[in-house]
C-alpha cells in the first residue's frame, strides 16, 4: 500500500542543507510505500497514487515532522512514587536511593501486571508522537527479575537496555563489589540475549567509575553497546568514561565541567538531556545553548520513570527545552527526533527521506514551532508507524 501525504505547509525532513538543521521544505509532499519513505518533494511534483489500496492524505496546510525517538525510558516497573514527588515539591532533595522503593514494588508485581503497565505507557507515548522508544531494566536487581524486565521490554521494542547497575539493592548494602560481581556474571548472562545495550548509573550513591567501567566492559564483551547515566546529581568522571569507551550516549549531564563539554564535543557520544527530570526534581536545567554552541550533539528524551520524571510527553520536553534550556524550536525538534536516533545509532529513523522508515507525525499546527508555542496542547493529529496509522 502506498500513501501520499500532500499539501504539507512545513515539512521537517532533518536532512540538513545550506545551514538549515531541519531540512525544511514548504508546500511539500511525502510518499509512503509499505513501511518506508519512497519520495519527498514539492507538492506540485508529487507522483500519482491510483493503484488499488493507495491512499491520499491532504495535510491542508499542517506541518509534518519525523516521529519522536525517545532514547531513554524506564517503563517496565511496578508501584507509584507520587508521595515522593509531593515531598520534593515541599523541599526534600532528590536522591538515587528512592529507586529502591520501585525495586520492591517491581519484584512483587507479576509479569502480566508489568506487561499491562508497559503497554499502557507505550500507547500513551505513541498517542503523543513517540514512534521509537528505548526501554531500560534496572528495577529488578536480581538475576530473575532483571531477566524478566528485559524480556518484557523486548516484546515492544528492539531498543532494550540492561541496567542491572542502576543502584546497589538493599540486600547488598555495604557489599557493592559483590553486587557488581553478580551484574557482570549471572545477571549479564541472563539479560544479554534480550538486550542491545548495557548501561550503568555512574554517580555518587550508585556506582564508582571503576565499577562502572567494569560493568560496561563486561557488557561489550557480551556484544552489547554501551551507554551511561552520569552527572545527574553532581560533577563526576562519568562523561570521560563514556567518551573513553565510545558510548553511544551519556544521559542526564546536569552538571558538566568545561572538560566534560570539550570531551563530548570532540567525540561521537551524544548527550541526552532529560528536561522532565529537572522539572520533577527541581534541579537546575542544563544549559543546552552552551552545549550546542560548543559543538556537542544533543538529544532530548523523557526518562519516563515513576521517581524522577513521570512524563511520557516529548512535546512537553520540547517546550521545556525551548523555554528553560536555551534551545530554539528547530533545535529541540531535531534533538527529539534525529538526536534521539543518533543516541541509538540509527540512521533509518528520525528523518523523512527516501529509504527511511515511514515514522512520521501530522501536527494540528502549521509549523513545528507550535510544539513549544502551545505547551500542553495535544497537537499530534496523526501518527504513522512503519507506514501505518497508529
């Protein structure tokens, strides 16, 4: 089946040319053939679609952008931490230790309960325009529970991350090295077959640089690709470790030194910023303007999780990035689409170009600017995932 989307007022292709980051086209059209983009061009030059089963969609002066690529989420979990959020709004400081309460609830939940929550959140994301999502484990922290989290995640995405090194669980209090032994041994053996990525929370209160390096190197030896949580709660050496190991992304980056910025700018590692975390924890927003001007590639993601960022809305994150982090609307949309694809080392998503996957959004707006201009308004009119309306 072929679908022609025509009379697009503003088309964001993310095929950069002549200084236009978003590769913007006006009065444009896109032809979908099966699950791929077949043609992109001016509406007046659009090919005809007359075969049986073909369809034409008149965008009627609306904007089209690539589907959002959310490269950081934790949507397989049990329980709720609303009271923790309430306490933070009353002045309590966020700490990584709160993860343990979700670990207890997740261990107690059945596979069916976890699967239902996972699918509900995925549907919530899809309705808001997210067509690709990465999902991490990290709320089981036993061999059995981590294996079931990555297995359940693999039912809905190929972008699965093993995060057994999220925090040290309560039963290993004071025995972090023993827990790392478990992570790089039996736990990794059980989880690697269901995962594409290996991740670690390299932070005070979680894992040291030496422990983090051990975890990441073990994952790489199992054929997994590295990514790193770091510099969320304070400055540290996580960024330099990520760059040293060629990690696809360093996520959070709330507290970065000049040396961190320089290291990222000179590397292939993407910095994934998570505006929902700063919104929910009342930490300072990262200065994305400083990072982009220094040459750092930036992605935006939701970090959907019950503790520090319980939002699944990429449009919300775009609006916050524009208002509070110094990004232009074009930069924020690029970071939420092509930037996320770069953080996942994918070139078949996050763009609207011949040969790319047909993941795209029709907005109830004439330009992508409205995603930041009209925060909180449901502007995603139609979602195509792999060429089909989702």
